[in-house]
C-alpha cells in the first residue's frame, strides 16, 4: 500500500471509478429513472419540431409499409396470405417495428451520446432504457390507430383485446434486454451497426410478420424453433387476442414470459459489466 | 511517485524513479482529505487516421493503427476540506482528463482515486437539447445532474433568476447567446449541493456581474465540508476563487501550492508575468 493509499484509508475515503455492485446500480437507476423518461420525451419533441409533418411521420411510415406489404402479399403472392390478412399484417408490422426499432435505434444509445457520457455521472443503463421509452412513446398512439384499423377491417373488440397489455409488457422487457446488449456491443465495435439491418431483415422473414410461419415451414426440426422465436410469440399472442380465428397455447405464454425475463436479466448483467468503461470507448 | 517514497513537503527531497522530475505531493497535515489521487496514469487509445506525425512526441506511441496517448503520467495530489483548487496548464496538458479521472467518468489505467463522496462534474451542457425551451432544459439539466423533480420545481425560479434569463425562458435554447447558455448551465449545476464539484472552463464567459455572483457561489460550495476544482485559463478567475492551484504540464504535476505562487510561476513560464 502506498502512503497516499494509507492516507485515503485513514480518512475513510472510498475508491472512485469502480463499478458499483449490481443492487446499488439498480437502485441508482431507479432513483434516476425520471431522467431517462424526460430525455426520451424531450428528444422526441425536439426531433419532430423541424419536420413539416412532425410527429405524424411516426404513423405515416408504418402505414406506408402496411400498404406496400399489403399489395405485395395480398395481391401478388395471394396464395401465401393467412386468413384475415389485413389485420394480421397490421399487427405484425406495428409490433415487429416496435421490437426491432428499440434495439436498432438503442444500439447507438451510448455511442451517439458520447459527450453526455463523458461529462456527467449517472448509471449508463439510463441511455438504452431511454431509447426503449422513446420507442414505446411512439408506438402507443400507433397501436391505438392499429386498433381502429382492426375495427374498420371487421374485427370486433372483445375481452381478448386486453391480452395486448401483458403482451406489450413482455415484449418491452424483451426489447429492453436486447437493447442493452446491442448498446454495449456497439460500444466495443461500431461494426455492429452495419450488421443489425441484416439481423432485422432475417427476423422479418422468420418471425411471420406477413405470413403464417407455422404453416409455411415443413421442416420438423425448424418448426418449434421458429414458433418459439420470441418476436413470433409476441405477435402470435397479440393476434390470438385481437383477430378472430387465431389461438395460442398456455405454453406460448409461458415461453414468451420466459424470454422476456431471461433477455432482460441477461441484458442488464451484460450492460452493467462494462459500466466503468463506457466513458472511455466513445 | 514510487510506492515507497516518503510523503514530504521538502521540495526536491527525493527524486522519483522516472526521468521527469515530479514535485512531492503537497500535503497539509491536520486538515481532512476529501480527494486523494495516487499516481494516476491514463492512456487514450485512438485509431490513427491521416498522415503520421513527423515530429516525435513522447506521449504518443503507435501500435499499428492504434495510437496510444499517455495523457496522465503518474499524477498524485491530495485535496482537503474547504479547498478550492485551480487547475492550470496549456491546452492538452491533461487538465480535463485529470478532472474526468477524479470524477470517475474516465477509467484510469494505473493508480487510484479516493474521495469522500462521488465528485460531480459541472458538465450539464451535454444533456441539454437546443431545440427546446429554456424551461424544459432546466428540467432536463436538473434531472441530469441528479436533482429530483420536486427539487427542480422548488429551485426553478432561483435557477432562472441566477442565470438572468427570465425574459427568454420560453424561447428555444438555440436562440440564446453563448453567454446566456453558459450562464444557464452554471446556474443549473450550481443549484444542487455538491460535496466535491469540478468546474471545467465554465466562468470564462458571462458578464462581470454574473462572474462575480458565480464566483461567490463557488466559494459558498467550497466553504462547507466540500471542495471545488476549477479548470481555467483565466488567472484572474483562479486568484479570485481559489486558495490553491495545480499546474499540469504534459501529463504530470509541475507545481502544486498556494494559488498566487503557482499562478505567478505559470504566468512567467508563459511569458506573460502577472501584474499584481
């Protein structure tokens, strides 16, 4: 021990720049949560003040996508389309965009906030969380419009519609965990940002956004893997609640919840482990 | 300093093992230490792009395309209760890096920093969003420095008046002059009680009146059980607010002691002696 270390110890000073223990870290995060929420809300406001359509773009873009895929798969490849195609597609696009939007935008949560990370001290996990909150704030009005769209295309509100609430909570937990993982990976190497679009593209085709993955794939080994893919499950649960003729099993719910908890816990631990290094790598 | 070197105030009592001379750590026995910095090294690793620097720089080492900059090369110091310490040195001497190492924002490569509580960096500017109104930025900045919503609400009027921007509080911050932005930043960060506060070039802007008030607030913050670090190129600011100063040069402490002595030596080395 150096003589300065002895001096520090005798004055009961504590070491700076070490990673806080997990529980303290989570407590700090909880105390500072208002920062993440306010930052999400304000940056959303700031981003839309300059464009002429403003916040409307958050609705126009998915509506255009529903239009494009509706024409391609509803008219051109009509043999592939599942029953109640328009509601099926609306639920698929809106929820898929939400989940993948979180971890693609959130991947830059640390790297694009470099000056913030380098000048203020707060649990860094607030940044990916803020990215998820910002996506959630954007998707809630969109889900409202989606429900109106469902009614217009002939679906009737039922008790099953309430399934959307726990389902939304589960997919948000999953998305938050995935965002923490992508945010840390991007700090280590920016190349992740180049690869993420491919990951999203693959998930897009494999999660049954616009076709019924259970009926499309006939390879026995792949069937359960694709079925229990978390993104597919969250969409399947929403469809079972919202659209007539679709069902899910209790097992689907259990696996969906297990994914949500597992990825959230894993993502939090993974993100926390590099906490003291985020200032350096951006 | 090496690990077995005795603590001493006698200048030149013992030479450190490195080739470059480091003065012994400035100690004031009897006072309570709040920050102890022990032989801190910090290296930046950056990807080199562009042409190789032809002049040999001792602080830059190349490892393939990864270039290493040894920004802090064994800095030791002790800050005591009630200290307000000016940090001076030329651009790139490691002042801001040392402050970020002390606050724990940048991880250090060797050595250690101890503190009585986590030092807070007055760097609220990075959290602000210029498209939004001053009012929203007070809320966002307040949350960023760790105030609660109710605390911000209670101090809102005080912050706005201290910054002197009441007439413009509902306008987007991008319409503010740079002086107004700096005043707002200081007012937000200084509204909170900090035990250990680090201020990096905040008071250079702002008019005479604001400068006087902000310096008074800094003295107030240092007067309790706390301590304030002020990084500045203005010798006047440092002499007005600080009792002590540290002169950093190329990543090591060149001089540490009473503000007037250190400022005088630094100004003389810069070729612009202080006119008292």
